[in-house]
């Protein structure tokens, strides 16, 4: 069932009659106003959704003392581009991404596609392996949000920090979930239907 309610010219005329006084606006102007107000309401409602409503709860994590090889395996097996890193107490300590992993094998963050291909073909690069453990390669401190953060704010943070995911944490920085750019885009798409 479609959530959008459409109306026709007869509905507009009936509504104008119901007002009971003269309104200096044409039916076309009224349609434009209604359409614009509806769009503003959709945007407002879409951005006021808390991240807890759209986040992924089953998050793949690694520990700070885990080996980089475990990260590579998990990224590949789960087809994700980053993992949340937990400390020994189970609190979010950082995030490790594909870019962080590439940095451990000598590919700089500003790598080009050509650099990656060279590395994959076994060509040596000037930089040597810089980390064996997750804690040495992860991005820290992590940028995180709470479950109450609205997706509009989460989207702003993701854009401003140029990152793809945000851990969702409780008051003790324990992991509750993760919200990604894709989660926010899907929510915005549903709101525009």
C-alpha cells in the first residue's frame, strides 16, 4: 500500500470551500505549496529518525591485540570495508578499515589504483610492513554516536569526517551497533516513497 496520499482538483475546491473565507491563492499555487510542504516534512521526518532505528546490531568486531590477518579474513568473508575494534573491557577502542590494512602492507592512505595493483602483483614498495596487530593500525580515537543521535546528525558527521561508518555506543562506550552511510541512504529512500 502506498503511503503517499494524492489529491485532485475537486479535493482542492472542496477544501477551499471548507475554509469558509476567501483565500487569495490559485489551485496551482496551492498544489505547489502542498508539494513543497510535503517535501519539507519528509526531509524533516527522515532526518529525525534515531540511529537506533536504522543501525546494524550484529556487528563484526576485532580486538586490539588481534592479528591484521584476522582483519583481512573478516573483511573479505563478510564483504565489509571496516570493523569496530574493541579493547580488553569490550569498549570501542577504534575502527580499522581497508585503508588502514593497506597501510600495513606499504600502501599509503593516498594510494592510487596503480599503487594497489603493483602491490598485489608483488612489486616492492618503499614502505615496509608497519603493523602486525590491529591496535597498531586502527584509527583511534573512534568517532561514535549514541542510539538517540538522529540520522541527520550522523550523516553530517560521516560527511564532515569523510568516514563510512559510525559505531553506536552506550554511556560506557560499549558497542550497541553500527550505522553506515548505506543505512542512512536506505532510510532517506524509504522516506521519499
